[in-house]
C-alpha cells in the first residue's frame, strides 16, 4: 500500500512537470533540450531559462520577434562547455547564432544548415573539432561566418565559397588544409577574408581578383606556394594584405601599385625575388610595408619617398644593394626604418634627419660608409639606432645627450672614434649600449645608468682609459658588463648593489688592487673574467660566489690559496688560473691524496 502511494505521488509530480513544460513554446523547448549537451552552464543561464515560462524571449542571451520566434541566440563568453547539440536546427527563424568564446567541443552540427535564414554564425574561440560541414553551403543568406581559434581540420568545401551573401569570413587559427578553391572569386560581396594560421597549400587563385569589394585579405602562416597573382591589383578597395610566412616565389606584382587604399602590406618570410616595383610608390595610403627575409635584389625605389603616410618600412634580410634613397626623408610619418642585413652601400643620407617621428633605425649588417649625420642624432623621438657591422666612422656628437627617448645604441664593429659624450645617459632611458671594436677614447661617462634602466654595457676593444666609474658599479639594473681590451686603470668598483649582474668581462686592461668584497653580493652571476690585469690579493671573495660556472683570473698578481669552492673550475680550465706565480692550490684533507700543488 505504501509503495503504491509513493508511485502515485511520483506520477502526479511528473504530470505537473509535463503540464508546466508544455506551457513553453516550441523554440523554448528546443533551447532547454540544448542544455542536455552542455556540461558547464553559468547560473545566469540556468536561473533564467525556466520551463515555467511561456516563451524564452526574456531569457539571458535570447532575442525574439513579435511572434515569439527566437531570432538571436547570443551566449558569447558565457563559460559554457560541452557540445552544441543538433537540436539547434529546430530554431528555423534564427538569424544570429553567437556561441563564441566558450569551451564548446565536438563537431559543428551539420543540421545547422536547416536554419535557412541564418545571417550570422559566430562559433570562434572554442574547442570545436572535425571538418566544416559541407551542408553549410545551403545557408544562402549567411553574411558572417566566424570559426577562428578552434581545432577544425579538413578542407573547406568549394561550394562554401559560392555563398552569394558572404561578407565576413574568419576561418583563421585552425588546422584547415587543402587549397583555396577557384570559387573564391564568386564571393562578390566579401569584405574580410581571414584564412591565416592554417595548413593551406597551393596557389592563390587568380579569381581572387574578382572579389572587388574585398578590404582585408589575411593568408599569413600557411604553406601557400606559387607567385602572387597579378589580379590582386584589381582589388581597389583592399586595405589590408598579409601573406607573410608562406612559400611564395617570383616577383612582387607591379600591379599592387594600383591599390590606392592599401594601408598594410606584409610580404615577409617568403622566397620572393626580383626588384621592388617602383609602382608601389603609388600606394598613397600605405602606412606599413614589410618584406623581411626574402630574396629581393636591386635598389630601393626613390618613388617610396611619395608615401607620405608610411610609418613602418621593414625590408631587412634581403639582397638589396645601392644607396639608401634620400627621398625616404620625405616620409614624415615614418617611425620604423629597418633595412638591416642587405648589401646597401654609401653614406647614410642626412635627409633621414627630417624624420622627426622616427623611433627605430636599423641599418646594421650592410656596407655603409661615412659618418652618421648629426641630423639623425637630433631626432627627438629616436629610441633605437642599430648600425653595427658596417664601415661607418666619425664621432658621437654632443646632441645625443638631448635624446630623452633613447634606449639602445649599437655601433659595434665599425670605425667610430673620439670620446663618448660625458653627458650620455643623463636625459635618456638607456637600456643597451654596445660600442665594441671601434676606436673610442677618453673616459667612460659616469651617468650611463642615470635613468636606472641600463641592462647591457659593452665597450670592449676600444681605447678607453681612466677608471671604471663607481656609478657603473652601483647600477642595480645592469646584467651584462664587457669592458675588455681597453686601457682602463684604477680599481674595480664594489658592485655591492648589483644583484642582477650575469656577466662581467674586464680582461686585458690595467686595473689594479684587490677584488672588492662587494663582489660577493653578485649571487646570480655565472661568469667573471678578470684576466690580464694587475690585480693583487687573494681569491676569497670569488670563493663566496656559489653561482660561478666560469672564472678567469689568469695573468694577474693574485696570491694565496685558491678557495675550495673554485677547485672544480681549476680542474676544468687550468689556464684560467695561470700566470699568477704567487697563487697556490691547497687541497682539503679529504682530497689530499689526489691533489697537486
């Protein structure tokens, strides 16, 4: 009797639930059925989506028309996990599905194609796998198709690119393979086409030139081959073109010079060859132009001086030759000029001093001669000047002391001479100085670390004299100090306040005195080279630095016993302790039978 009563109560409860649920319209029932596929659902949804409602139109993320049909499902960034659920196909009035930025997994339900009036399908930023369903070709009204940042694979159906109303296509950052089909040219309304960071191969179809409304084309980081099609020059509305990190060959099409609206062009990391077309100087809207690491040859066209909006001009690691065109000084908006690792020759044009917005000048590893024009050292916005591995000469003018934004000066392996301005560092935010292998003379400026940012100080192989400024020893940010092969004298600063130093080489100078006790505070330094100086005293300070992996104290006048903590370094590199007649090896008792004096 008791069991029958319990069953009756359960039946009544279930009947009540059915009655309550039946009050909800069919679209609401469908949405609740989707919940069965979701493993994680935020409280904002679970508390809002109630079976007791008559319609879902007041639910979080849901929008309806006047007939209570669900038109919009927007649950972007809600923290949902699980599968999307094929029941979504029953929402036949949907115009927008936005489930982006969640943790949905599994395949994209092919049944979504039943949502025949769908205009926006946004599933990006999830963990979806499998192929893009070919059935999606039936979504004839689709305008926005966004699947980027998922784990999708396989090829994109050729018929998909024939959807007549597509305007925005984002398939980037997946594992899609295959080629871009010829049918891409049928997307007559497409504005943005993003296919970057996939495994696409083959050539860009010439039919791409039929996408006359295309504004942004992103194909970088794929395995695309062949030549860039000349038909790209037909895309008069194109603003953004990025094909970097592919396997393109051949010349840069001169037809790109027809693109008056082009703002961004990146051809980097391909195998493009031939000369740079002068016609590109007609791209009057161009602000960023890069072609790093190709096989381009010939001169930089003087027509580039017409690019009044150009902010970034990066053509390093090619085989460009000839002189730097002075016309580049007309690009008054230019902030970054990188031409390193080419075969450029002649002098740096003084006209570059007109680039009052220039921040980054990188001309290293060329064949440049002459002096750096004083006008360049006066550019107030200059942050980096890298000209190492050239044949440049002359001096650093006093004007450099006025550059408040200056962070990096790399002049090594040239023929610079004269004194380093003593005011260098007072007004700037110096991080790195590398003047190695020049003919600088005079004293090391004391204010190099004035901005409290200096990390790298390399003045090796010059003719510097005097003592190392105490300010260098107290530079708390310094990590790398190389002053080898100069004419430095005096004693070594304490370095007691410099815990970040990781490398010190002051070999081949005339520094004298004992190793300062403050050096023991360099608790992280792995390498110290004090060789070929006039040091005296013992090595006890070095014995207290547990981080040392390399030490060279050869050719000094050290005396006394080598600390036990350095004996492994003696064994691994005996020459590093040679040339100190008064230095002796005292063995600990436990090793007396194997040690030699």
